[in-house]
């Protein structure tokens, strides 16, 4: 007799609803940082009761979205193979991969610094930042990255540049592709001391 038991329909529906709610929140935050749970429910096509049943309030919803975004950024950074090849090329891959994910959560990137202390944000970002920190150390040893720049300073510069790029796109000042190009160019210049091509 097989030990496999199919997922209960109710649980599968709950997971789908949660995913729809999180997707709707990410989309709405990109244009309205003050979006309400009622707006989220309408955009997700679920009832207010469904949203409140799954998330106790707006902060709980934003925390869940933050957790999902960090998991996706971490996966993207690792998929960019930060430990392979020249450090400068690896950093460009990492920035482009991370940006693709952050771009989907650019509204959250603007909202979180207003509701969470910077130290808390850095703590939550720990899994995503660890391989980047290792890459910076590798680049310093190889001479590709400026050894006079402290590692945590470099991490701060990179994350601030990503936030700035997100803010520019959210404000309509830049298109996503242009923001990515400028992000990579500026970050490369900042951590290596010379400009990236292109």
C-alpha cells in the first residue's frame, strides 16, 4: 500500500490563495506604498475574510512578502554562481540576477525601510548577503575589488544602489532595463575603482 497521500484540497486552495494574495501585494505596492488589505483582497480576487484569515494584519502580510522575496533573491544570487570565474564578472552576474528579483518587489524595497530598522533588514537579508560577502572577500584577495573599502561598507553601497534603482523605476524616472544597466555600471565603478564597459 502506497504511503503517498494526496494533498487535501482545502490546504491546496489555501496555498494558492496565499500565493495570489502575496502576488497582488507585490504588484500593488509598486504603485501604492500605502495599499490596504481591502485593496489587496480585491486585486487578488479573494474576500477580505480570506486575507484576514491568512494574515493578521498589514505588517504580517508585508513580513510574509519580505520572507518570500528574500528567499527568491537568495536563490537568484546562488544561481549566479558567485564563487566561479573572475570576481568582477561574478559580481555583475550577481547584480543582474538579484535585480531581476528585486525589480518584482520594488514597492516592498521602498516600504520596508520605513517600517523596519536597518539592522533588522540586514539580519533578514543574511542568507542573500552571505555569498555576496564571500565574493567581495575573494575580489579583494585577487585585487579586482578595492581592498581599502571595508566589506560591510561595500555591502551597504550595493544594497543602497539597488534601493535607489528601485526608487527610480517606481517614480517613473527610469525604465527597468536602464536602471539595471546604471546599477551595474555604478556598482562596478564603486567597488573596483574603474568603470564597467557599456
